[in-house]
C-alpha cells in the first residue's frame, strides 16, 4: 500500500477481471457461529470490535465516536455457488434470486452493516449493533451520507 | 457457480485471506471518464444500464421495476495505495482518512450506489441515477431494507 503505482489507463486496476480483496481489519464479536447471528443488526445483535490492521489505520482519521458508518465485510462463511434462496430461510416462502435478498449466500458475499461508532481506541472501533460473526474480514468503511432531500442518500 | 462445494468449516470460503471478486455484471453508461462523473448519483448523474452476466442472471428473480436497490461496484479506476485524501478533491480541505470519505481511491475500491430500477429487459436493468462510469464491474446487488423505526435500515 505504501508504493505508488502508475495509474492504469484501462482495465481493472491492472489486476485482471477478478480483483482481489485485501482485508483492512476484522470483526471481534461474541457471536461465534453463523447460526447464532441475527439476520440483521437491528434484530438484537450485539456490539463488537472492529480491529483495523496497522497498515490501513491512517485511513481512519476523521471518523468520530457517535457517528454512523457503513462497515463493508466479506461474509466468509457465505456460499458463492448459490443464486436462489428462500428469504429468511423460511420454507413457506418461494425461491427468490439472491440479488433480491440480503442472504449471505451469493456470488460475492459482501456484507453491508450500518452501525454506530461507540468509541475509538487507537486502531480499534467499538461498533454496533452488528450481526457479523467473530473473525469476519472487513474490507471497507464508509461514512453515511447526509442529504437535505427526502430520500436517504445513505448508500449512494 | 454451478458446482456445489463443501461448506468450509473455517477460514475465508477456503480461498485464503485474499478472496477474489467475480463480477456479476457491468455498467453501460454515457459517462466514459472518471473526470466526467459527478461525485454522487444525486448530483446530476444519468441513468445507465446494468448488464448482468447470463450465469448470474437467475439471481435477479424477484427484483421489480420501480424498486430501489443497492448496486455494489468495483471502482476499477480507483487507486488502492491511497489512505488519505482531501474530501471532494478540495485543496482547502485537510487530509482525511479515506474511510471517513466516499473517495474511489481506497484499499478496496468498492462503490455503493442506491438507485431506482426504471425497467427490466431480461438480464439488463435500467437504473439510475448513477455516477459509475461505463465499464465499471458490478459485484453485487442488494434490496434496500425497510424499517418501521426512525432510523434507516438501508445499509444494515
């Protein structure tokens, strides 16, 4: 990360068509198993630690306790070969394309978690509530955007 | 994607610590260059096509015209070696950690775009507004979550 690369003139960061994620941190949580985790953070999930790698830590500057952030994770227990699921694993519901659901099983099991930063301890953020299990790699952190409009700008 | 793998008992989908993204589609837009693109979709960005690969297309079932979705992209022109930027490239603003900004330059240049589905044409979705440039790989699509609470559940 320290070396300065030439800006590629075309293509995928000169990485070919299958770019590699580089985890910038990890979730440390009391949730140890996928079966224990609520389906969404607001459904009774606990707070957890987000431990950021020392190499990536300068990227945290400007994040403040009390603010909301979007934690982008790699749901490492997700199955990448699944394209249809029953929402919320409910056998009564019909098979639905994974892109119309928040299932962790999907071709690229990226998780989006909107959380509040409770406190900051050097390169560790106390965040929550978050349903990600212990050991989940974190690949990005983004601020929540504010909009004067009626519509949420959170994800744009 | 068609083969059924054993569920790994630990680790990162048995892919090691640097999982590879597999693009599921691509953005086709009149925006051809990063310099032309507005910084956010709501800042005058156009509509665009999201072309989904035929292999991933079954995952679209259940997405409806008129709904809002979150398109997750790989910002292929982003620079991965950047950890601090001046927000909105404004030289008056002080250097800020990339995780406190929406800069496309960041260790894992993942883009989140909340858009409206205008129409669906087989494996192509007309979406917008979106600031992603032509050729941007798409790695995931998620529904926007609705919450009865005061707080947006969009990203959780």
